[in-house]
């Protein structure tokens, strides 16, 4: 198999897991049968690109799903364990504590930020490295809606980088765990985002690129190791949201459409002006079903 064939195989397995992992009749044998390869070969290729086996990915997905059940449902921990594919309370507790560094019972009593697992499509990174996102979408623009959102005084929980210039270089430097960790915070205003920090949050020796999430000013949760917590003044954010798109691999192109919409927007005509010193620039990423979303700090003229 050449490299592209291996990437396609890994993506096929990721897609199968995403679609079927929550079904009662899900089995790894069904996964291997669906992709047409032996367990040994499929596991080897999967581990080569993702550093773990499909079984380990499935366990992380189920543990992540169980976090919501612990926080929002009244089911016992044993019931959550069984629904998450574990045979016992003890086995589930050990796996949960190993992955999240907190026991299920402790998390239920006092939810904290935990690194929720997100299965990132392997083709996204592969296409980024090899510049293969060029297709017919580049000849047209997605419709982009603009929505003003008033933010009160609040705080920003964020992770700095040293050399990052974009999403992929940030993940190469800091890993991708920040996304799941920040999105596990129930109080957040919006989903985790890649940030371009304003001057008052920039720090000597670090890049202006960071990841972060807005939380209420009253937020007093534990600050994860390596993260900063800063105050943000009241601010207006202009959200640029594209329409959904069909091909999941076109996420980069969709984000590009949102960026171009923000650049071409006639702020003065509609009574606004950009104020990059007031707050971070937020890149919330893209999903095919939702489209791409970014937020630009602005104010009314």
C-alpha cells in the first residue's frame, strides 16, 4: 500500500467508528470486515498514522461520551460504565481516572475541565501537508451570514504558543488536546477557538497565536497546567458564519471563505469598525453540517 492508500484506509476506519460506535451491536470485527482487511493489518496502519489502535480510539470516544452522562444524567456510575462498554464499575473507574486524571465520582460531584477526546479526520492533516485541498470549491464562495453579538465583561482561558502561525502549526507545537479540554467547560460562551491575541494579551517570547475559550467573569474553575486566565472588557463581536458544505475535507476552504467575507465586509457602511485591540480574533473552525465560523472584535461607530 502506498501512503495515500493507507491514509484512505485510516479515514475509512475513522468514518466507520464515528458512524457505528454508539450502536449496541458495534464490534471491531464488524469494522475490520467493513474495510476488508485483517485486524493485524488494519491495526498496524491505524497505529502508524494515529499512534493507537482502533480499540484505543473506541475506548476514548466512549469515555468522552460518558462525561456528559455523568454531568447531565442521574444514572448510577455502574449504569454509565455498562452503557460505555465496560464490564464493571471498577474497570470503568480505572480507565476514566487514567484518561482524565479524576475519578467518575469526583467529576460528578464537581465537574472540572477534562481533555475530551475528539477524533480528527486523518485526511485533514494529510491534505494540509500535501496541499491537496484544491478543487471546484475554490472557484466559488459560500454564503456567509454576519451576526453582531454583545459580550459582557468576562474571562479568557487560553493556551499560548511559541512559534505557531496557524491551526496546524499550533497543534504540532501544543498537541490537539486543548480542543476537548476547553470544550469540556460547561460555562463557556462558545466553543473553543484558535485565537489571534490582541496586543494587551501578547507576551514576549510567545506567538500571538493561542487557543482559548471565553468564560463568565465569575468563573473560578481550576486553571489547567500551562494555561492563562485573563480578563476581557465588554466587547461587540461580529460573527461570520458560512453555510454548510458537503465534503468534510473542504473545511479549510470553508474557513477561507469566512476569512474573505470578514476582509471584504463594508464595516463603515453598516455602522461598525474593527477594533483588534479590544479582544482576540476567534477562529472556531468548520464542520460540514454547520459551516465555518469566525468572530471579529468590533464596535458601533
